[in-house]
């Protein structure tokens, strides 16, 4: 919960799941598709982040805009998990810009209005991930995945002054670390 609050305040945030193949990293991050207490970290973060955002917007002049992207790194290739046209499957390029910093060129971005939107985008991307079997796990994710929320928080201040904060909230599920 504090990480969600920090992201609304404009701080970049990242949560990593790291460990051996079969240790439960993907299950911990995503959980089952049920909306009960066994849901994963990502659905919990989405619920809290959007509830926090709604509370801030009700109680103050803060307005938030949230955009999601979802990528995987498989065999050293960056793949857009939200691109159903197949263009992003050929591999995207990392770029660096003075204003934007490091970013993935031409990645699909989805505007989010609620945690339900975020979970829908997450489910779409998760269905496109690379999986395979290993000696330790029948169906193992064979790639690193990065679900990124780009949050823009804008507040109207006194005298017409406007403050704008940008941050990225990254939720990373790393491939197994058996070596």
C-alpha cells in the first residue's frame, strides 16, 4: 500500500518477483483468476491504486491519468504482449530520450479508468506470454514480463499554478533463476 501512495506522489516504483523455476513467482504476482483472498499481488495493487486515486480526486483537485503497457523479454527480444496484430512479436527496440528517459519504441499503451480495465489488459497480455515445461514445472513462464503503469497526476494550485507529476509503476515477473 505505501508503494501505491508513493507512486501517486510521483515516485517511480518497481516490484520484482525473483526466484527459482517452480517457486511460485507468477502465482504470487497474478494469483488465480478468482477475485477472492487468493488473488495475486498485481490485482491487489490495481485495486488499491485506483481506490487511492479515486479518493484523492474526490478530496482534492488532483486528476490522474493512467496508461498501461505490458511486455515480455524472451530470448533477448522485447515483445509487446498487448499487440494482437503480430507487429510487436518481431521485437521492439529500447530507446533513450532526454525528456522521456529510457522507453520501448512503439509499444502498445492502453488507457485505464479502473482496476477492472487494468485486470482486463493484464489478462490479455498474460494470454500472450511464452510458456513451456521444465523439469521442475509442467507449465512455466519462460520469459521476463513487465507490466508498467504510467501515472500522470495533475493538481491545480492557487493562482492558477498547475503541478504535474509523472511516474512509472513496474510490476516485474522474472523468469526462473535455475542457473
